[in-house]
């Protein structure tokens, strides 16, 4: 495992958000959803593509608190521009379990 410095870690903007919209993403190469999340007043509303269809139905995701990386450059994913990275843990079978705060928090807080 490669070690990083504290200053490297501080550069990653891991922020809390709330999922406000989930859409199917049939154009994606692998099964995915289009996720829209609110990261608070300073960061705003962002969209991403997330391959989390194995464990989550769209209706289960609405209102869920999440952790996202919001300072990667936008990335074109098929017909959409992904604006953040939704974080999670990939299991041996390839399914992803979302990383999320253990209790409700304000949108936009930075992971410390």
C-alpha cells in the first residue's frame, strides 16, 4: 500500500451530501444510476454516474446521506458529465456498499 502525506489527504474534498434524484442510466456500459446530490450552499447540486445497482433500488437512495469527492475534474460518462465521485466499498462479488455518515449531518461538511 502506498503511503501519502497529510497534505495529500487534505487536498481531497470528501463532502457530505443528500441524494435528491435517481434515474436509470441505460446508456452506461455497466448497470448504473444517474445520481443527483445536494452538497449544500457552497458546493451546490452535483450529478454523477454510480454503479450501485446490485444493492440499491432508486427509491432506497432518495434522501440518503452520502460521502462524495467533489474536487475531481468533471468526467464524461457516456451522454452525461459526472461532477463528483460517490464513495463506497467494493465487495468481492463486485457489488458496492455506500460510504455514509453514521447519523444525519449537514450537507457540505468536509471529512476530517
